[in-house]
C-alpha cells in the first residue's frame, strides 16, 4: 500500500469512527505484535490530530514497555497503550477547596461534556460529605438548564436557574447568594460554551469572573476547562482562548473511554 493510499484510508477511518474505536479495531485485527501494528497505531494517533511528536513519543514508549515487560499478548497492547496515554496527560488531580464556600467555574465549548462533568463533580463532592449548590449560567444553549436539572436531581443538590436567555452573570450572583444562605461548602457554576462570536463569549466569562471576584473575593476558586480529548490540536487552541478570558486552574479531559 502506497503512502497516499495509507493517508486516504486513515482519513476515511477518521470520518467513520472515533479514534478510540479505530485503535480497538486495529488491535483486534492483529494476532501478533508486529511493526505493522505499531505503524497503524501511530497513523491513527496522527490522523486523530494528536500531533506527530506526541504520537511518536507514545508509540516509542509503547514499544519500550512491551519489550521491557516481555509482553506477547495483543490484548495487553491496549491496556499498555491506555496506561501510557494516561501518563502523558496526567497532572495534579486534587481540587483546592479550602474556604466555605469554595467555587468551581466550569468552562469549555459546547459538546465536550461540561454538564455531565458538573453532575459527576456534584455527586463526588456529595459522597464526600460536602454540601453543593449548582448554578445554571449556560442560559443560551437550548436544553442546557433542563439537562443540568437532571444531574442536580440525581445528585440531590439544589440548582439555581433563571429563564432561558437570562443574563448569566445574574445567575452567578444569585447562585452565590444561595450558596451563602445555605452555608454550602461548594458552588459549581455551569457556563455557556458558545455565543454568537468568540469575543462575545469571552466578554461574558470576564463578566462572570468579575461577579465572583466581587462577591467571593477570598474564596478558593477552581476554573476547570473541559476538553474533548479526541479533538487533538484544536483542544490546545481552546485552552489558549479560555485562559485569556477566565484563567484556568485545571483541565478535565472527557471521552477518553
């Protein structure tokens, strides 16, 4: 197969399936661990927009790990690859929530899994004995408030919300006041992932940040950027944009499974 045919095949697979599904399919199609398997996995990573240097590093580490650990089973390649990728993206995993209340601002573009992430955070904190209040400041996306209400109900935590299209900063203000009144441990704010242009979105996030600065000047604050881990270099651009608007204290990668 020529180089052009390989790239055309890779692009076709990228269109038809997600990167994780392609990796699983490729591993399952091989009976033995061969150079061809490594080449195909590297191509998938590159076509998935991971970037050539990172793809080369991951596959290099994979080869070294397989050799050092005498791995001969093809299914073990999948688990080893998962461990290596986790090591590449691993960072500090602990939230700094020292004050009462502390506040978590969750940002990111639409479709990356912000609402699900907030629901999981709420349930996790609740299981740790923390009292939580959610704020539905994504008032622009149709259905966003209703989706967050579902997660609030699952976690059994209160949700502060306004009507669709309301001022997000006003929702943040009311959520903070509710959190103070309830003596909540943690306030989690959902935000819009897209307005009609990037400047409009970033201005809105700046406005929200000013409300938090004014109402909770001494509170511990985490600004968590949610990224779809399968979007590759585009995720880096998103991080740069959001960092300018709201600052980032942590990143949550979704859809790795």
